[in-house]
C-alpha cells in the first residue's frame, strides 16, 4: 500500500470517528431536549426555586378596657456555621478566646473555657448549624452581632439567628388558664381563649418564591402568584383586669389560710353574661398556688347545698309548697331506707318554715319536703330540672366544659335514696360555671344567658365582629317564683348561714354550700377523714342585681370547711371592690345619705400632684409604690386607693380617666401629637393602649364634656 493511500485511509477513519461522535452528541442533545427535557427542567427548578412559607403576626388578646393580656414577642435561636468556607482559620483561631469570653459574660450559663472547647470541637466536626442558645431577646441579639467573629456576618463569621415568636402574658399568672397558651403538638392548641379563637388569632400564612444563588443564598423572585401573609385578628375579652386582680388575691389569701388544694372564682355581669373575672388556683408540690387547670369550667362535682335552690324552685313552680309552709326538721336526722341525712345543728331545727329551712340550709327539711311531694312521681321533679336546662352544657367557647350529670328515674344508678340525696346536692354533678349560670338566671328575672368571655374581634383596630348576649332559656320559671327565690336568697344573708356577709352598704342574695367530696374508690371517707368543698354563690345588689359571683374552695385542711367561713369572705371582698369602684351601684345610697360619702373622686394622673392635694385635705392614701410617677385612683369609704400605671416609652399608655393636662403632658413626652375634643376627663382615645408608638403619630382624645 502506497504511503498516500495509507494517509488517506487514516484520515478517513479519523473523520468517520469524529462524525460518529458528533452524531452521538447531537442525538444526546435531541434526546435530552425533546424526550427528557420537561423532566429535567422540573428537577432543575426544584433545586434552584423553592416556595417559602411566611408566617403572619399572631393577633393580641386584650382585656375589656384594651389592656394587653397576651401578645407575641420575637425571640431568637442563635446558631453558628463552623464549617463556612468563607471563615478563615486565622480569623477563628485569633478570636475564639474573645468570643467564648463574650458568650459566657452574656448568657452566664457556662465558663468561657467551656464555650471555647465546645466551639472548637464543633469546628473539628464540621458542624454547619451548631446551637449556641435558645430564647434570646432582641437586645441580646443586637449585642451578639458585635461579638468577635460574629461581627463578620453570616458567611465569614458563621453567625446564624432564627426568629421564633413567643407568647407573653404581661400580667403573668392573672387569668392565665382562661387566656390559654399555644401548643405545637399534633393535637393542636385547645387551651383557653388562645385555643377557642386560634383560627382568628393565627392569621393567614404567606407564600414567596425564592431562587437559590451561589453561596447558598436565597433571593426573592417576583411572581404574580406570591401571597402576602395576613396578620391575625385581635380578641377583646370581657375580663376586667382590676377585678381579676382583686378576685385572685382574695381567693389566694383564703386558700393559704385554710391550706386548701384548689379553688376557683367567677364574677359575671347579670344582664350580659360577660365574665369579668375568672380565677383558678391549685397548690403545687412546692406549696405555691398557680393556674394549672380551669376548675371553674372543667370540674364537675357534687355541688351540695347550693343545689337546694333548684330543688325548692321545682316545688314552688309546681305549687306544692309555699315559703310560709312548715316542715318538721325534727332532731336533725332523717332516714331514707338505709341512709341517714343529717343537719349541722346539734339537736335539729324542729318545725320551721320552708323559707327558714333554706336560710339555715337544713338538709333534713329540704330532703323531707322533696321526698314527700315527689317520691311517687320522681320523673316530674327531674323533668322540671331538665326544663330549667340544668342537665345541659352551657356551650361556652372555651374547650373542656365539664358534663352536668342529673340522673333520671330508671337509670341504672337510680335508687330509693336518689331523690332525697339529689334534693340537697348529691348524686348529681355540675361545674361552678353551670351553677353560677343558674343563679344568674334568678338575678336576671328568670332569663338564663350564656356566660361570655369575648366581646369583639378586631383587625388593626377595626371591629370585625361583636358578640351579643346569647339567651339559653328565656324563662327558667315564672316571675312569681323568681321573686320568692330572691326572697329566700336574701334571707340566707340576713338571717341564715351567711349572716357574716351582711352589710349596710349594699344587699347580697346568695347561698352557702358545704359538700363532702366523694373519692372514686373509697367513697366520702378516706383514712377516717372527710374532704369538703366549700362554696358560696349569689348576686348583688339584690334589689337590682348587677353582678353574680361563684366561689369554690376545694379540700380546706385546717378544720374550718363551711361555705360562709371559707368561700363567703372571698365573695364579700370581691363585691366590696366592685361596689367601691362602680359608682352607679352607689347612686341611691349617695343621694339618700350624702354625709357619709365625704371622700372625693379624683381623676387618674400624676402621683406627686395627687399626693399633695390629698395630703392637704387630710385624706388617707393607700397602695402604689415608690417607682411609679403615674397612678389610677379608686375611692373607698375610709381612704383613696392608688394603683400604679406602668409606662413604656415605646407603647401607647392608657390615659382614659385622666385629666386633660396630665394626659397631654404624658402623651407629648412620648412623642405623640395630641388632638382634643371637649373638656373634662378623657373618656376615649383613638390609639389602642399597648400599641407601638411611631414618633409624630396623632392621637385623638375625646373628653367627658363636649
């Protein structure tokens, strides 16, 4: 073969090889473009484009006067990328001692040596997301950004922080169980108002498309499908902070005094059903009382003597007895089959009227009366209780309401003693709130309303929804029977078991209760000891009922367990506070006996100015402390009480009830521009107390006189 042909042949082979290789490349390109193109494009997009969820701001919860009860505050989780490519070994080694010292000084949980060893170990292990601290506030976050290494930023300094909003309660334990809390488990949040209105408070999440760039940086991509987050709505509750505070302190002092296991208080407006205060305190292992469980709503127990009103209401409504009728309570003991029912008075009450039997809370008298009239027709008695709606839940919005249990004749556990036992509050179960709703119906002229915890739902100050009073039963009995019931309840305080609550300022109608507590395994006696539940439920003023209240103290341990001595003083202290602070309750007495009311009303304002004026008038002042410059005032029969008003320079203060001069001075000091309508005292402000202040923002004040 000639040299020329050999060269041509070799070149041909090379050309053919190149051609085949080119065809293969083109074929692969066509295959990837038209066969696998869509699949690969989608896969690439998932690696470089991602939808990020944007969490909304959770709504706040407010008291009835717009004071903050619950809000979300940003806290941060601090982490460090110790394997960042941009962090040089020289930078790390030169500054690790200083960083460890700063972290130890800031958090005070480890020594600087421990921090240094921890970070060096994490760097050797190549950790990209090493946890340093959780729950760091914004002030500490700003300080962390100035620390050695960290000040170099996300990549060169490996500094990572992740925001996590945490719920805070500005008033600490006050009504904390009713306010509720957030849970992050699979079961979701079901506690208190936070749980009941979670769908309103949580808002709507947003979605944003982000593109991944070099260096693991994500950049927002403009997209028409982007969804902005919507902040949660605010909830305005019916709770009155001042009354809530009084109720908690009154209950706490009695629980401590009697070494009780737990107790609860509910204060409610008669006409509207608005719950103004609700307290639930339980003694922990350390001996301190806390809000661990909502006993007022969730604990269904045998109510004892407070149920006697329902029993006598049935008899009065059926017309089988009148208040003046007599019943022989004998020597204080009556036997039904194999069961003895006792009165607390040694030797018994003998012959007494129906009204007197109720006033002295005679178990014998009431049980004999109900048994004599209904033992041949027990269904009539129970049907009447059912007609009053006592066997049904109230349906309050807060989850966990206990089930009321009232047996019906023919039930498996119905027996010959069921009727007399039920008549004085045993062999049935109700929650404190359910009992209060029944007594509140008597105060409300027979109309039973649903207890209510929320007044409004707002969004950025605008009212979205108002909750009106819901009627559960328009008339639990006749108006005539209501009058008789009120007469009996007034008699309890004037002549009966609650005479210690009687006072000359306002009238109280109510009923004491002292019930033995049954143990599921051992009955009413455990180790020869009996546990009791003391209670008092009623309303005031009895001639024109404005508020109803229920107090329950469970397992008092210091030998005193009667309702008038354990629960009654709590009721009285709360009622006194309400009467002292609600001027409309005093109008009749003020007009009739003006000389007894010499202590003047004063507006909220400067503590220094008020102290000067009251001191010159010789008026005694109680309350407050050295630290507060601004106070609220409350007039009492013997003194003027002052309470500190907390001022935060970043938040709008509550200036309602202040004089104009003090309100303008305070608001302008905080950087707000004030517009005034009228004169007198402030009755309304345009910016919600607790809102964040923006310098130069305008606030409008409406005064008491136009």
